[in-house]
C-alpha cells in the first residue's frame, strides 16, 4: 500500500518502517500517514510529523482522527465547508441533493468537489449533475462532521430535511429512515419519531427484520423523551406491538428481549384502558396475546400454552371477526397437537384453513410473525404425518411452500421452509429435505436471525443422520441444542435429545446416549410436550438393545409403553415405528408369528405413502417374517 501511494518518489527504509509501526497496519491510517510524510517535503519534516503520532497501543483512533482533521484544515475554505455539509447529508449523497443544500454556483461547487476528490477524501461515480459521491471511509465523514458546531449542525439538518421533503419527494417517501435521522438531528423529535416508526413498519413488511427492530426501537426511544399525549400514547402502543414480530424472528420467540417487548406492550394497553383510551385497532391485543402464547410454545409450557390458547379463542369468539377466529383455531390446534391430542389439533388446524382468505388475511403476517395460511398448512402437514397420512402431509407442505413463495415475504418463506424440511425428514426423504435446507440456510443468513440459525443447525444435523453421517450429525445436533438454549427455546427438545441419544448409541457413546435419553424424558415431563412421547420411549428401547450388555426386558417395556402412547394418541406413524422395533426384537427372540401379528395390522392400516422410509422398512421386515 505504501509503495502504491509513494509511486516513483523516494522514501527511506526508516521512514517506511516508522509508518508501519505507528499505524499498526490499519489501511486508512497507513494511507493518511504516508500522504502526510509526502506532503512534509523533507525527511526531517517527515520524521517530525511521524514523531507527533502516538504509538498504536496508545491512541491509533485519536491520532487517525487528528490526521484526517489536519487534511481537512489544509484544504481550507470552500472545500472544507463543502465536506462539512456533505458529511451532514451522510456517507453517500447525490450531486443534485448536495447542490440543493449548498446553494452556490455550479462552477464553485464542482471546483470544491474536485479538490475533495483530488485529496482522496471523496469518491465519485458518474458525472455531474447525475453523479453520486461517497466518503472514502466512515472515519473521513465523521471527522468532517465533528467540525460542525451544535447550532449550525441543527440548522443544516433542518435544511436538509426540508429540501428532501420539498424537492426529493420519492426519497422522503421511500426512505423515511433518512428523513428521520435529519429531523432528529435538527431537534424535530416528534416528527423524527413518526418517521422512524414509518420506516420500521415498512422494513417489517419487507422482512428486513434487523432494520425493523432498530428503527422501531429508535421511534420508541424518541417518544419516551416527549410529553405524553393521547395521540402519542396510541402511537407508542402501535409501535411497541409492531416491535414484537421482528424480535420473534431475530432474537427468538422466547428470548428475554422478546418477552420484555410483549410485557411492555401489554402494560401500555392496560394503562391506556385504565385512562379510557382503549386502542382503536382491535388486533393489537390479539398480537400481544399471541406473543405470550408463542413464547410458551417455544419455551415449552404445555399447561400455560393451552390456557392462553383458550383465552385467545374466548376473545376471538366474543369479537366475532374472521381473522382472530382463524388465529384462535391455529393456536388451539398447535397447543393440542404438541400436548398429544393429534386428532383434536388437526381438527382446529383444518378449521383455521377453512377460515383463511388470502386477500383479507395476508396483511396479518406482520402482526403474527408470518402468513397465517402458510404457517397453518405447515403444521397441518405435521399433524397429517403423525396421524398416518404421509402423502397428505407432503401435499400440505407443498401447498404451504406455494403460498409462501407467492407472498414474497421472506419471514414466511423461512418459517415454511423450516417446517417443510422437517416433514421430509420424518418421511425419510433426504434429497427433498436437502434442497429445502439449502434454501432455508440462505434466508436465515440474510435475515441475521439467531433463532432460525439454531433451527438450521438442527435441520442440518438430522439430515446428516438421515444420510449416514452419524458422528458429524452428533456434533451438529449438539451445537444446535446449545444454540437453541441461547434463544430460550425448549420446544421439540424431547425429540432432539432422543434422536441425539440414538445417534450416540449407534456410534458407541453409550454414557452420552443414556444421559441424552434421560434429558429427553425429563424435558418432556416438565413441559408436558407429548407429541413425540411414543418416539422418545421407542428410542429408549433401542438404546437398551444397542448397549454392550443388551437389556431385552427393559427394551420390551419401553416398546410397550411407546405402543400404548401411540395408540392412545392415534399417532399411526409413531405406532408403525414402534411396531417395527418390537417386531424385530420378537423375531430375534424366535417369535416370528407374534412379530408378524403385531406389525401386519399396523402396516395394513396405511392407504398412502408406501414410498416413504418407514413403510418400505416395514414391508421388508414383513417379507422376512413371512418366510
């Protein structure tokens, strides 16, 4: 870098080494110091310039700032003033906007711009009047901005805001966050709060979730500094409720900051009602209630979740609007499904889909995290698989994906990709699952979501297990469990711990296997998450068989418990898996007739999905038992 700046001019080895040491290799600082040395004119003057710079361990940022300030001071006059105005506009700006703000002849403006470009402080793309400019580095912009005194700075931001609104209407309308920043710096706090709120709502609609959360927080922080009025309180409630959805996706449905946002929204609504200022939007209370319900789904608490679902149903029945009723059936369906009432859960999910009207209900995606129809179809897919209809489950999954893709709403698509991939994993279709997981992985990176990142790890781990990479699967699932816990997630933990236990047993890690299956049982009992109870017990039986000293009696006891649970829940897919495990055990004990009598009626119950892994495995086993 030094050679590129120096060109064919001479620079002694000692000066060169001094530059390297004092800049600590920071590229922008290297460039600044090298230019300062060249401008010094002699080696003695260069040495003095370098000696004035503290060692990097002491003050690299401060000395770099001082160097940039010195460069601006050397420019002086119109160029420095233009740099200050440009810095107030932002890191990047157009020629047209700058010209409108500076209010000076075009020739003088271009001359000053040329000086800034020649000095290496600005970059230009295109030619005036259609050019755009950017400061070489944010530190350059910050240095220029810091030279503005407080009152001139406020006045300048006010002028920029006024020009944006009056002359650059498209920018003001489509980039409210830009206008908000200038209004805030101009001291126009209430206007800035409204604009940050508008920006946050717009970002949420296009699934720019990190930006939405930041912008909505910005609006709420500004509102908190203002004298409260009924109108401001209504705006605060609206924005506080809106903040919940981006936090669901980025931080996690049960993360502390998400729970805090939900609690704050409820408090604001309760205070408003106490003042006789009930929110005009009836959906606000449903959004808050959903926030509490989904936190207890994700940080699984079956009793509380079902109670909140009943509250939601009662409130929706009282109001009578289709949207809340549809959501109520979705919440009740998921609550029943996860606590072991598969048929009851499916019935409510079917009712939710019947009520779903895309034209009317798609806007609810920003209220409840994702499109209600697409999300309900995803869960209906799981319900159908559990109840023994794998082909119907796959069809529901495909329909959910179709709806999600039509929406162009990345939060919905991410949600549906995740749960559709789980349907394929349960069906044993690794190829289809892999395609969806790859697409999901791209989206979760784009949205910067810690919560969905953790789900992505679990998906990848189960796919590795499905394709025979047990050791790597164990490592990935273990990392996924840690990531899940960091977001406050405990839902599906019994399922994940149980399968990690089975993988550990398969690779000979029996102490880990016993620990993990114990964890699965404990989490299941504590939270009352019963949808996978039969599978957890089946895997416990398999571990007993795989152990160095197989315990056949213990295995059979676990299998019997799993069969009883599956039959009670009408969970035919789990019943099939348990019947396969028990039939193998009895076959190996020399009881092929009992094995065949157990497995045959379960297999014959199915009328679809004969190309799925479990049914193909059952067919092969029945063929061996027929010999």
